[in-house]
């Protein structure tokens, strides 16, 4: 498999996307 640090940054990127999507959904729901 790839290097663990690359996996971690990919996870961080995914987490950021998830946070943004959740924030947008909450703003739409408000």
C-alpha cells in the first residue's frame, strides 16, 4: 500500500469536505 502519511492527508481532506458539507446542510436546514 501507499505511505501512511499520504493516507492521513487524504483522510484530513475527506474530513474537511465532510465538515463543509455538513455545515452547508445545516445552513440550508436553518
